[in-house]
C-alpha cells in the first residue's frame, strides 16, 4: 500500500503536470541502471521498495557514469545514476535526461591509491608514474584538478583510461603505480600493497565536492511524472532506511557488493547520503530561483571538461543549475529551504 506521503507526492505532480496520465498503470518493467557502490540504492534494490509501490524493476549494473550516459542515449534504460562530471558532460552533449535527486556525496569511499613501496608522498611525486582512472568520471575530474592545483603537467603523468575492474586487474599484474577510483576496487588495492594519497573528502575541503545524481530519461519524465514521483518516493525511503538502520544497511551493502560487514560499514562512513528533505538546502540543490552549491558546481565542471577536450561545448548556466527537476523533492514534506 502506498504511504500518505507517496500519495500526496503523486497527486501534487499530477496537478502540476498536465501531460501526466495518472489513470494509466505503470509499465510492466522499468529499467534502472545503477552503479555498484555503497549508497541507498542498494537498499531499494535489495528490499524491493519499488515493487512495494507497484513497479516492476529490471536492475542493470554499470561500472561508470559514462556507461550510464551511453545507455540512456541508446534508450536502454529509463533511470540511471551518474557522477557530477558525467552529468555535466551529458548536459553539454544534449543528452535527453534530467536529474531527480542526489544519490550520495562522495567522500573517502573514492580516492587516489598508490603503491606503498614507491616514494610517493605528495602529488608532485606522481610525475613519471602510470595512473589508472576512468576518463570523464568524478575520479578523472578530481585527479586532473589535483595535478593542476599542484603544478604537475598532465603530460608528466601517464594516465590510463580504465574501469575499476580493469584497474584492479592491472594493479594485480603490477602494470600501474596507482589509480583514482572508488570502492570496492579501492579497498582491494589498499589491502594489496596500496595506500591512499588523497581521497574525495580531501578534495571537497579544497572546494571540489562531487556526488552521484539519479537521472531519468526525458520521454518517461514527460509522459509519466506520477511514475517518476513513485520512484523518487521509494528511493527517499531507502535513504531514510540507510540513515536510521545502519547495522541492517551494512549487512545489505555487504551482500550486494560481496564484501564483509566491516568493509561495508567503512564504505558507508565514506559516503554521505543526504535525506531527501534536506536536498533543497543551499549546500545542495537549492531552489529554482536560488540554485544551491551542488547544482552550481556542474557548469564549472563542464568548463573543465571542455578545456580538457572531453566535451565540445559549454551551455548557459541555467542548463546546469536547473538540471535537477526539483518538483519531486519539493513535494517531499518539510524540505530545508534557504534562509531569506
């Protein structure tokens, strides 16, 4: 049975969106592309929160946000998850999707791991090293930012475009000196001769926070906003579960990612999961008339990617600042709003 909050959320969006078709039944299956990392989406998947709201879900795993972008472009998925840089790249490319809420902010769950037996104690020591990173990802953006901040020319470092699983294999074969990526590959390297030099929480303190955004294909968003509302409601319930029941969450994360409970708990500590009612705060998405810091971070990232040759254009501020359709979060009760 749908909760009163879910019913109110769906009703408010149906009124606000004349093209909605609330009398229709949901499609037989929605296709959700998810990233295999520690966030509350593993809860909605494992506990079948979407199925409880009347949806049927096909869960499709991806390693990177770039892969999710490609799947959205090909019409292979309806919902997905992308990091800040893949989102900025997708917006710049005119990809037909919108953000709907923040899945998580990335802290120590992602970072630059280097071989402990090498004399690498500062970013300047990366010169001459072979570093793996998924190009166009949050890790790629932060690695290049770190090099720039420390005056290390990109040409001084051999960067290798690898997914986490490819980087893990290359690490085991002694083919790379380091990698900037996320769990669970990060922990594998740490426990096999590696140590973290810098992580995402360090970069956030220097003014470069990044996170993952839930997205939906425009066709579904326009035709079935009430279905999208139902999806957001279930994901928000998973976020509440994550925050209120950490021990149960750790067991689910461990099972979903194939790690031990202690490792799952450590990954959770390195991931900030923001309650849906707080995502409209100034630090995150803000409101239409006053976009928040996270929303406003997308255009600078797009400019960075353009300068690096990863995108062919940069669009006006509004295309990035209002990428997330905040109607769904606005309908969540008691959101935190900016102070006048």
